[in-house]
C-alpha cells in the first residue's frame, strides 16, 4: 500500500492539476503494480495525523527484525482533502492496475485578486523525514514554476558513521541532492535530471499519439443523433482488435564522475480510458433520463509495454489486462541479448468485495439478495496479489481494511531452497486520521 507521505503527494498533484502518470518513468506502471509489488518485511507500524488542511505528521516504527523508526512532516501551500484510514477510498491507497486517462495539457490556476491587484500564488510542497537511530534525513521540495513546468528538489543526508567500509574505501558518500525539472504539455512530456553525487545528467521524453482530452466518441456525441438508413445490399462492418492509443518514450543519461552513459527506449499501448472501471459503472444522472445507460466495456482494459536498453542488451515486454471486474492478470518476459539470460514473470490481482446477505421479506420468507445494477464504489474489502517467476520466486500478499486500519500481510518464498523455503514474511499496519 502507499505510505502516508505518498498518499499526500498524490493528493497534492491532484489538487494542483498535475498529471504524474504522463512521465516516461511511469511507462510500465500498470504492469509493475502486479508484477513488482513490495511485500512488507517484519513488523511495520505507521501512525499519521492531519491537524489541518496544510500540515501533516507521520510516525513509523519497525519492530522486526531490528528496531528503528522515523518521524516525518509535510506542509503544503494549498488545502488538501485528506481522508482518514477508516473512510478513505481503499483503491486510492493501493498500487493497482489501471488504464490511465488520456493525457491533458495542465490548466493554469484561477486568477486571484486582492484590492484590485492580481495575487501570484505558487503552489509548493515541503516534506522531511528523520530516521532513528541512524540519523538519516530525507527532504523533498516540489513547486509549480508555471502551468506546464514543475520543479522538484530531493536530498538525502546520511551521517559518516553510517557509511559502510566498502564505500569509504571508494570514497563513496550516500548523501546526495537531485534536481528534477518536468515540462508537460499533454502530448509531450520532458524531464531533465541532475544528481550531485555522481554528476549525472539525464533527459527523458514521452510522446503520446492521438488527440488530447476527451475521446472522439465523447466530443462528437452530439453529431451521432442522425440514424443512418442501411441499404438492403449493405453488409455489417466487422471490427476486430483493441482500440487505444500509443505512447513512445526514451531516456538518455551521462555521468561525468563515472564517465559512463546509458540510453533506453520504450513503447506502450493502452486501451481507451472509457473502458476503465469504474467509469462504466457510474449510473447515469437522474436529471437526464434521456441519456443512455452505460454498460460493461466493449473491450477489456489492456496495457502492453516494451522496453529496450541497447547498451545493457536488456529487453522487456509485458502484457496486462483486466479479464473480469475483480481479476487482472499480467505477464512479463525479460531477456538479455548478450548473456542470453531470461526470466518469465506472471502475476494476478484479485479484488475482494462484501457479500450480499439475504434478508427476510414481508411474508417471512428469505430470498437471495438482488445485486444492484451498478456496484457501489466502497464495497471493496481487500485485494490479493500473487507473483511467480521462473527463478522459483513466489510472492503472495493480502491488503485490506480492518476497522479503521489498513493492513498488509505478505510472504516471499523460494521453492528451489529446501533449507529455507520462506525468504521473508511481514505485516504492515497503517492508521491515519484527519480529525
């Protein structure tokens, strides 16, 4: 599940209108949610509090296998609607398979006037976390320079006493500061990165083909009122395949300290966003009875990605689709053209919902429950994720809500080892409140 700080950061992006999904770094986000989920290790507890809409605090403690903790503070310039762990939408706290909406050009904020003068207010977020007993300090600063430009500054400060001996021999220092500049215009998104530790410069580019904003079917809905008369000798058109959009991206980075460089390219195909639940599950507005009701999607929500790193010789292809309302499957094949090493990974995501209990009718008889025409949004109780690969690694994790707490329970096993088939097992409990 998402840490509380990540939940606040996503809420900040949503409040300021920034699309974090339109980045090359998130090109394989849909398949990673199923194939690369993180299983908790040991016993981890997190308690967070939102005293007001601008300031948040978070405290975490890991009791096993070693005892350590951290204290974090978050401050934002804009009000955020942060829910409590008992009433927050469960899917908003889970990294899950999604078919993301069509990219849009970020819109500028509404103009604010004070005493006849325009007030320029720049949105920003400040985050800091202090770890005990190591004394490590993490910091993040995010701000909007313009409607289409966002800057991020991330820093890590680690005391010299925590540096391992092998890093000291190589004059290594885990402390670092990194600058990131993002320019998003909807169809194009560019990232520029600089890291002080190794003097690395990088650039990432993502291009989305097709139109921006709403799909053609929605925009041209008013043009389809006329019914075309079919001729006697006219045959029905046969349509096949998936309808969607294509995104292509690449990255290039160079390290002056290490005197090395790297490059990678990627492509992604994803179905149209109108096939993504819960959009098709939303009932039509009662104020407009003439509007047609939406049914299940005509095509399964699907994402297909492919990555290639020519310098390392690494190739990766993934296919992810939602085969039913509660089940999503994913498969990925990794191959190295130089060493001929390969790995095949499979994963599944199964959502658990509340069961409808039969209720006695007026005549005293018990009838089976009648499911609603549109499933409610908050009927999800939890999710089960499973992953298996040809390296004999099998992972299983359950995430759900117990009372007012969010709980994650997972296990990682290695079937090739008879002496230690269970590699790790962990439990994570998170509670946060906004009252």
